[in-house]
């Protein structure tokens, strides 16, 4: 799943974005559901089939973390593998 968002601004300078994922809508971002960080405004999440919910926070050079973004929903379809037996 490819994610993208609008850049945040900060008087100290944003150094990274923290990406969070859950299978439950309305979740709160925490260390337990953080799936990665990005220094750009995009992130690729290799996920299995299902529906997922994402939040992003911005972090500045001083270590301050913004409020979470609006929640985004994404659905991933399963891959179909065809095998041929002889």
C-alpha cells in the first residue's frame, strides 16, 4: 500500500513523519501501532489483504510531535496465485 500526505510545517523544521496503522477505526497512535517513519511525505506499507486505518504525525528537530492527522482508510485486495500441477 502506497501512502502519501501533505507536508507539515514547523518553526524548528520537520525531520520525520511517524506512520501508524490499525485494523480498527478511531485508534490512538502509540508505540504499539507505529509501523515506521519517513523523512518524506510518502510511505510504502507491504500489507496483507484487508482494511486498514492510518494516522501520521510530524516530528521536528527538537523532538516535538504534532497531533495526529485525520484518519485514512485503505483496502488491499488479496493476490491470486495460480498453480499448475502435473
